[in-house]
C-alpha cells in the first residue's frame, strides 16, 4: 500500500537517528501496518477506509515520532557527527603505530646486524634507552588517540570484542609492555652482547605481531560496518525519494536488513 | 466493562511486554494481539506505542531482536522477533515482586484487592 508506506516513511523520516536504525524502524512499522491492513480490509468494503483505519490504529503521528525519538540512544544521534573517527583509526593503524614501533625500536635497540654500522655511528657504539621528548609525546599521542578511537567504536558497537580475543589481546599487550620495559632496563644495564640482539628481535616481532593482530581484528569489521552504513544511507535515500515522488515502493523487496 | 487505554498502562507497558515474551519469542503485531487477549479485550492502546517501548527494552539489553529469515511466502515486509534475555527475566521477576507488593499495599488502602 503506497499510502501506508508514505505514512511510515514520513514518521520515520522525522526521527533523528542513523539510517540503519531508521530503515529498521521503517521496515518493522510497515510490517505491522501490513498486518493491521489485512485485519481492516476484512472489516471494510472500501480500500480507502481500510487504509484510514489502519493509520488510525497506529496512533497519532506526532506522538509516535516523539516516542520513537525518545527510544533512539544518544550515541546514535551524536555518532553521526564523529565519522572522522574512522579516519583516525585508519591513520592510527597505518601511520602512528608503525611510527611508534619504529621510533621505539630505534630508541631501544638498533642492534639488527644490518643496522649495526648505522647504530654505531649514531649511538657511538653504546646502546641505551633514549626516551626523548619527541618519543614520549609520540607515545602519549598514539596511545591516547588509539584508546579513544577503540572506545568510540566499542561504544558504537561497530566492533564486538568477545571475551577470549579481548583477553588474548590484553595479555599480549601486557606481555609486550613488560618485555619492552625489561628490555629497556636490561639495555640500560649491560648495553652489549648477544642477549641484546635477541631481545631486540623479540621486541620487534612482538610489536609487529600485535600491530598485525589489531589491524586484522579491528579493520574488517569497521570497513564492513561503514559499507553497511553507506548501503543503508543509499537505501534510505532511494526510498525517501520514491515516497516523495509518490511512486510505487516495494518495501519488503527493497529492504534487506541484516 | 470499562476500557483501559494506553495512557493508563504507560508506566507498566515494559513489564507487560516482558511478561508476554516470557514463554516464547514474538513479533510486534503478535505481541499486541497477546496483550489484548490477556487483557480480555479491555486493553486498547495505540499500536505504534509498542515499538518505542520494544526499542528501549532492546537497547537496555532486556530483549533481543532478530529479523526473520524470509517472509515465508507471505507478502509484505519482514518481521522482527523479540525474545527475553537473562537480564530481561531478572527484571521481570523483580517487577513482578514490586507489582505484587504495590497491589497489596494500595489495595489494602483503597479497600479492594486484585
């Protein structure tokens, strides 16, 4: 029923929410009205009367808009203003984390055989922990942005960390932190020998593994959710355009919400 | 037989929904029919009001919703089935206890019991 479709679209279109949520609301209300209409069609001889009765049963449109709006969580409303977080996270993973890893490794242990000559020139053959202002700032900024971004995505339910991966990631991060700390202290004390080289390798590969694990576990869901958001936005755009033109819209066929 | 309209049950709608979902999952329209049947035909509410309540309950984690796989040969949009979560069961039990106490106390004062 085009009238029912237009009525629902008008109501849901007035609710401030993400396209995904509005599409879900629209489909559910439309499904409800379909069934109400089947009831009313059996009672009324005219189609127009049945449609009017169905719309009446749904309730006052303005009141329903208010009630629907009150059911939209705040994060869904403000979330739309923070799309930049996606860019932040991508920058974080592809730029800040490698930068952080490289800087840290350079400060801690430039002892890989191929870098020894370079290291000897730069560090005068004595390796020590160099927590410079630049490195400290980099670490703080990277950790802060990364934590904020992850928190944002978690709140938005764009990523869902079940207990086991979360535990593994946390333990991995904690172990790495301890290893880095112990490696730094060790380097400060001895500064030479095979152990330094092995620690440097361990630290380096642990960092790479952690960064890869983060990228693998976090990026695909984020990209997927952004694609879904985009598709929902497109669907919503098409549906609202169709309704405003008064053309036929097959809601059940066009909407394929997951 | 007096009719109880939506405004009178507004504060209790959440508990009534949870109660209807206690035994088995249901979609919005079915839930409304169950509520009306349980109310012996005396409960009349604006049908749209059910959905904001369901969304709030879902957001709070008291119910979980799933879209049906297909329309099973039926015409129209897909339905969304709601089922009670463990948290929802706990809330329902707490609300029932509270309601029983309320009826006992207020009933005794007003001079009628449920």
